């Protein structure tokens, strides 16, 4: 419940501090007095964008602060209020530089946090409720609110999300397979090409190394033959010279450790020379290629080079790519099995959607029947005798939909399987039609109030803001509308802007909005009306600024006609 609203420097409001009470609170004033500024202030808390033009001339910033009575909050909002159990104070400040600052209980908060919290505590209504009724797509929301089937809607939403996921996966698979089919011939040709040549990883590098050796075979042979001769074969070879020296030194090794080291080095040198000669002979032996073998090596190397040029990648990369090509071809061979699996998954998900959607439909059909009965009875008391109200809950056939009800494909919407339409016959003997087309503005106002009172407006204690819900309704219905608002105020706090004296007279809290000009400056003030002030305001609402004795008497009669439970602590501070 909103207990206090403070507005500073917003448009023509300089500073007002309004304390509200439970039940019905009304705001009245002459046309153009500034009643809508209270709504503008609340809309700022609800996240509406604002700029420097909303700030009172001569001020640097506008500020709105609302205090709410302690209340239980949903889990996702509890973190927004650290001191659970105390009053909730929400504020928003807009500077002339265009910046916006928001806070919850004095703690700086993101605007989205303030918006979420206030949206839970305040629910604005008004003439826009008529426009909502004129939009057939909103009718399902009213029925769902009346049915209280949030759980069923949650189950349906979860099932629909799974169906959408399964459909997306099937569509993605079909797209991939379609693309693969177009490439089948190309892929098959590439795989055959690779299979025919069958390259091995590292093969080309090895062949190129061998080719380089063959290209310099004569020079290599001559060099290796000279090495063998000088190192080992000739009588005066290096190995022979070292061996002779080693034989002279070895007998003396036991006499001195240093001589022993020299002997060991000579032995190692001779062994190294022998090994070098042996490897040189191996190189010579390796140069013994048959002409046919040389030709085959070159042909293989040419084939691998052409393969690289054709596909513009090296052989080793091609081998890895060929594996992917084979995998794509294999997927085509397995496509039907995979498609059947994904199609069965879509069917299972569609069946779950049909099941949860049908359960949701049943709640709506039952709720709609009761809603129709009660709305028809209620609007009769609002001078619409003989009028009827009927809610149609039906499926929309869709042969392409996987969701079937009674073996017929039906469209699945985000909120269920149903198309919900509210229809009415406003006068006996006339044709029935959609409420958006057949009802007048006044009739829509009455139906909107009745439907809203029946379908509920959030948890108990929510502040409902009605902006001229009585627009387009004749004064002869004032008492009935007042009774409806009072009945609704038993569950919710109501802040109602009204032009009807009957509604204003029934409210426990009556706040007058006055536009004043002082020192060439316009300002709006809000004042709690009581006693003679309230009588004069009711008389003004009955017709004219100056209350005649007759209107004053009628105002007193209206004020006395119904006991009001005003809160003595509720007041307005200037």
C-alpha cells in the first residue's frame, strides 16, 4: 500500500507531500488543474523515460519519492530491499542534464530494480483499460487472471519452449543435409580422388628429400668416395695414422694418468673416423637407384604436387580434410535414421504441448463460463439490462502444426492453444459482436470496471491507480460505480482520479488538486478536503465553480448518504 507520495519540482508542482490511506482515495479538481501530474510522478517510478522538460522552470532537478507499507515480496524482489519488514521507500531523481538516479531505501539502485519493485506494488489503470478491451489479443489475459491458472501457463510455456528447441534442431539438420546433398557429387569426387592417390602424412616431404639427393648424386658419390679413402681405405688414411700413434701411446698409459687420457682420446678418434667412413659408404650404397625406381619416385611426387595445386592446400591438410568429406558422406547415408529420431522428438514435444495446452484450455473454458455469468449480472446493475457477455475460447486450425487436438492440427501461441474473444450483446434484439466493435465508450468503461474487479489486480494490498475510469459514463451511474470501487477497495488500495461527485463523496480520503498563480508563477497544490471544503468541492463537481445553495445541499446529502471509514492519520502536507 502506498502511504506517502512526495513530488518536488515536477512540471508546475513545486513541492507536495501526500499521505494516503487504505481503501479508496480520490483526487478531484477542475479540468487542467494538474491531476495528471500525480500519475506522471508514479510513472517515473514505474520506469517511464523523462527529460529536462519535465523539470519545473528554475530548478535543477525533479524528484519523486514514494513510501510503501511493509509487505511480503517475491523472492526475486527481496534483494531489492535489505531491511525486510520495514517500510519501503523508493525514489527517483531526474536532472536537467538528462541524468536519472534511483534508490531503494536510500541505497542507489538500477532503474530496472526500481521499475520491477514498483510494478509489483502499483498497477495503473484508466481509460487505457478500455483500449485494452478493444484489443482482442488481451482478452486471454483477463480470463487467465480470473482462472488463476499461472501454474498451467508455466507448464505450457516450458513444454512449448522444448517443442521450439526440437523444431529448431530438426530444421537445422534438414538445412545441413540439404546443403550436403547439393555437394554429394563434389564430395564423392574428392573422396575418390584422395582414395586413388592415397597420400600418407609426411610422404611428400620425404620424397622431396630423396629427389634433392638424386639431383646431386654424382657430386655426393665423389665426395663420399674421397671421404672413405682418406678416412679408412688408403694406406696413409687418417684411421691408419691414428691407429699407429695409439699403439705407441697405449703401453705407456699405466705410467701417467695424463698419458692414459691421451690414449683414450686417440681410441675415440679412431672409432669416430671408422664410423664416418662407414656412413660415407652407406650414402654411396644408397645412391644405387634403378632408373625405373627414379621414374616412379618422380611420378609420385608430381601426383602429390598436382593434388596440392588442385585443392590449394598441402597434402597433410588434405588428408585431414578428406576425413571430413567422408564424414559428410557418411552423414548422408545415416540421414534418414537421424531424421526419424529428430522427427520422433518433435512429435513427443508436440504431444506434451497438446497435453498442457488442453489442460490450460479446460481451465479457461470453466473460468470463462463463470466470468460470463458474473459479468452479465454485474453490467445489468450498471444500466445495461438485457445485455449479455460471452467469452469464446476456441482453437485456430493449422494443418501445418505438429500440435494436434482431437486429431486436428492447431496453432500454438506463446500463451496457449486458444484464441480468446470477448463478445457482447449490449441491447436485446441486436446482434452479438466483439466488445471492441459493438460497445460504446461508456459501455466499455462499465465493462472494464466490472471485468477488472472480477479478474483481480495482483496480490491484496496492491495500489490500483484509476485515471478517469468513469470517462464516457453518465452521472446516473455514479452511485453504482462508486459501489464497485468501494468493493474493490476492500482488497486493494485505490487511487482514483474522478469527475463524478458520487465517487468522490464515497471515498474515505478526498484530495483536492488546485492550480494557483502566485507572483506570476503557476504551481499545483494538493490539499486534503474535509468539512466545508469538501462540501464545496462536491458542489463544484455537481455543476459550476460557485456552489449554489441547492448544489451545496445535494453535496451534503451525498456526503451523508454512506458512512466512510477515513483514516485519521491520513493527511496532505503542503
